[in-house]
């Protein structure tokens, strides 16, 4: 059954990104922004490069995942509803070197993120090969909830000079996405407005989000309408009930894209190359060759749209 059949027409595909959560080895819900393609059969396609394969490894260990479409930047939608999807994911250990099986996904990405086409130029290939070595994750939805847009609120009350871990990363964002677990241990997601307290960040959880106390995280991310200027940070911690509300007590911050320093791009490229080689070495695989011409052909069709 296509459980996404009742969602507002075109809304899900109009979103440029969504938040995708998997369960880490220690059970912590780890949520990151990603681009998704909805297939005709109702399944959702997520891809990840070998350089950032952790979400794929998490899926192979525990297939329970969730997605939240809640940041409509670049979608062209006014008052876009949030769409929550819970389900199961599958990720074969097959390294994709070309766009086969994900042609629609790549065509969409080349159209919506024009600067990614430059990665295909011959001078850039040595630096960007890792970007095209991908793993395909298929999500089969099992439950869907359509939520109203989060009401426009005041400027974020989290300030960079707060002593709370993660305050510097949350400052400047009006909202964040809470990733928690329900009673069964499955991950759940909700966009919320963190409020700093003496002990942590107070968060509101919608009634249809069955969050329970335990390991949790807060994600902030942004991009422009062309999926450029990407920024993201994850604040990991523990979710507690306090009085009649919720409190996330932060423990650490993860910023895979860096913190905005000029040297971050170099650090990212080094990490990507090392992580890609490590993934292949642990499986006894030789470095595969990217099928550049096939990607270029798809990019060319996107340029004509």
C-alpha cells in the first residue's frame, strides 16, 4: 500500500531537502539533512557517498528510520505543511559508480543544485570522485503524519554566549529538528523551537510525535534556494521530561561540514578522501572508477530544463 497517497499533491517532491534519522550503534537517533526522490511505487530513495556512509551502516544494523519534510526553502510553497514519514530502510552493500537505478534522483539534483554540475569537469574530478561513489538507501513508508507549518515565532532565544554545549551552533536558527525515540525504540522527528534553560534546551513535542525520554539530538541546517551555502550541526544529548514539558540536556556537537572557517573546505576534502578509502579497504574492494560520461549526459539534460 502506498501510505504516501494522501499527502498534498506535489508537496513532498517540492521540498528541496528533508531531515533523515537513523539509529547509531549506541541507540542515539542521528539526524541529518538530505535530498530525497519519491519513486512511483511510493518508496523513497536516499543516497549517501562512501565518505559519509554512517547512515548506511546504521540502516544495515537497524532498519527503522524516519524522515521529516519541514524546511520548504526553495520549494516555492507558501505555508507548506510538514510531512513526517516513519518506516523501514534497506541499503545493499553495492557501490554505485554511475547513475543507474537513481537517474531521476541525479537529474533532480543537477536541476536544483546547479553548482554540482561543476564537479563533473575534468579539473575537478580528482577532488570530487568520492562524491559520486554512492550507496542507495530505499525507505518503505509505514506511517505518515501531515503537520501544520511551525508557527512563525520570535527570533531564536539561544545566544552564542550561553554556557550550554551547542548554544553557539543553535544561535541564529529560529527552529531545530528534534530526533528522539518512541517506546519501541524507533526514531521519531519533530521541528521545534529550542529555549535555553539553566540545564539544557526546553523543546516542544507535537502530540502526534511519540517521543520518550532517552538519547536524542537537535539538528540545525540551512541552504539557499539552489542548495548552496549548506550549513548543519548536530547537538547530541539526553531527552528528559520536566514538569509537563521536555528538556534536551546537551552533551556534544558534531559538525561534519565544519564551522564556517575558510580552512573547512580543505578539511572536508581530506576527510572525504580518507573515509572513502577506509570504507573500501575494510571490504577488500579496489577503488572503482566513476562513470563520468553517464553523469555528464544527465547533467546536460538538466541544464536544458
